[in-house]
């Protein structure tokens, strides 16, 4: 069965859900669910919408939601690894409906790490490390798959469906990877590419693709290749030069990166097939873009409550306008 929330008329419907209902926490108009995007928060509390909780047994229940009257349906089920059943139910629900479905479920299903690596391979200016899926219950076969795929070592091993820099480890051989497989779940083995800058630091850039707009979200710098949010306070907060570097990327807006980088990012957007998603990447010293990941599960919030990084919030207004346009809502115009 499904849960439905809404009051009054609304032309916008949010779809949430998971194959693991214990992960979804709903309190009034607020909900929390791991493995999904928080991009909807850009619209604020005043935006009128209805919310449908899709479940794995939705079509077994006699009560169904009437989609008539909705002009836009925003799919917030973004993690394909753990939500195949609810995504398939959503596909059936919206099939043939005239509403604009933002991030159609079939496109989300194709956004696993291994599938994205195949989709984006061959884009000019983009280096895509090869990635393959491994079964945790078959370590001997996993070693054979790695050798057959010809992955270059070292490789990064992570459980499927994990984000925020969570990995099993970095390994130098197929037998090491096989020995590290955990339980019966699937894992992803991805080639590691050293992307250190000339100064020895590792920089990770994030863009959000919302409709036709590219929104620069941040640059994080670290002394470790596994760059994530804590490095903003651990490394960057004590480095005024890095703060100035990141702020300069916001100040220059569309001119923040060389033209060839923007061309590569536009090509990525065209191949992904998603209406909104995020992309993390590095820049090689030869100017190529190095793909880390691209998917719709990336979070846009929160912003660090530190006045030294107040400038990062400049990305919020253009992202909100882009999402409003994507959803057919009145677009807030920047004030003079």
C-alpha cells in the first residue's frame, strides 16, 4: 500500500519510496530517507505539493492514487541499487500519463556506477575509470571477472548503493579484492586514477545538472585521494589560499572552468538521460575531467555554518530557479 500526503489543490506530486520501508521516516510534511536526493528542499516550505510514498506492493492494494490534475511528477527515488521494485512500480504507475515525469524511473535504473561508466565512456575530454559489479558471495569468480575485464590496479572497492566516500578499501590485486568482499551483497570495483594537482593536493569538484542548467556546488581540497565534506574543516579552513581559490570559482560563474571542461560536462548531461543529477570529478594535470561519480542521489544541502565559507551559498539561488523552471513553477528572478 502507499502513503499519500497533501492538502488542497496541487499540480506537483513528489514520489518517495524504498524497497526497505524501515529506512523511510515521515513526520507531517517532513520526510527522511537515506539514499535519495534533498534537491526538493530548494523549493522551500511555501511550495504547494502532494507526496506519494511508493511501496513494493503498491499494485496489490485496492486504493490507488489518481494522477489526474498533476502536470509535473518529481521522482525522488534516486538510488537504483536498493529500490528496483519501487522504481518498477513507479514506471508502471506513470506509463502513459501526460504529466512531465522528472527523472523517469527507467533512467534512474540505468544510473548505477558500473552502467554510468559504460554510458559515459568515449566522451571527449573525459577520463572514465572502468567499473565492474562483483558478487560478494562468489569471491573466486570475482577475481576471474576482474582479470577478464582487464582492470588496472589499484582498484577501489565499495558496496553497491553507498555514497559519501564510504569504501571497503583500495587494493593492488584481484585476489586482495576477492578476499575483501563482504557478505552476499554486490560490490563495485573501480579503477583508481591518481588525480593529485601540481601542489600535491587532491581536488574534488561538484556540479549539479538541473534541466539545461549547470550549477557549480563546491570544490573540496584534501591531502588524501578520498576527498569528502570533512576536508572543508580539516584542511581548507586553515588555508586562505584554498578558500580564495574556491570562492574565485563562484565569482567567475560560467567562466570558472576552461571551455573544454564545460563542453565535456554538457556531453555528460546529454548521455545520462536524467533531468537532474550531480557529478563529482577531478581535473587531471593535462586538463581532462576525471569522473568520480554521476547520479541523482547526491545531496545539495547542508551548507557549513562557517562565515569563512558563506560564499558557497551563492549556488542556491540559481539552483532554485533552475528547479522551478524544470517543474513548470513560477521562476524567482534575481533582485538587483
